[in-house]
């Protein structure tokens, strides 16, 4: 994956997290896991396509 593709995945994951979680319930640990999971899934999908 290129850095641009990774940035897109991370941006989309952040947007989704912020859209789903109430502002009072934001948690940096939860967001970190969301980002790790999103990036891992995207990298596996990219690897499967090559």
C-alpha cells in the first residue's frame, strides 16, 4: 500500500469512529484499535489483490 492509500484508510476509520461515538465517550485506546484494525484489513486486502 502506498502512503496515500494508508492515509485514506486511516482518515475513513477516524471519520467512522467520530461519527459513531458520542463526544463524551471518545477514547484514545478505542480509536487506536480502530485504526490498527482498519489498516490491517486494508493491507491484507491489498496483498490478496497482488
